[in-house]
C-alpha cells in the first residue's frame, strides 16, 4: 500500500513538474509570428478605415463629440449636485481632453 502511494506521488509530481516547465513561446507562437500577426491586424484596420478618403468625416465625428460633451456638461451644471453628476461632469472633462488628443492623432494618420 505504501509502495503504491509512493508511486502515485512520484507520477503526480512528475506530471506537475513537466507541465510547469513550458516554454514561453510554443510552436507557431514565436516573436516573429506575433509580429506578423500584429502587422496583419494593423494593415487590415488601415484598409478598413480608409483614412485618406474619410479623414474629414472622422474629424467631423470628433468635433461633434466635443460639442456634445460641452452641451452635456452644461446640462449637468443645471442639475442637482450629487456625486453622480460630479462624476459624470469629470468623466466628460476627461473625455474632452482625450478627444482633443485624438484629434491631433487623426491629423497625423496617413
């Protein structure tokens, strides 16, 4: 009985040891493969967005979102002050800053 438990323990220990020694990169998942995958996704996204044709539309979307955020913040100022309205106002302020930064990004995209 003790011999059987010892053998089972050794087998379990071996399997735990062998599964814990996996390589960081497995077959088909090398750094070069990951790079090709990222480049492929980037190319597909560039083709889908077609920024050169729709740049003005994207810029208009950003401008309209900025205008909406301004109006929404003004509306929140007319409401009863609660933690929710303060949080919403602050979230919209951060959103506007992110839109302004993103607007510069759209200008620099080829």
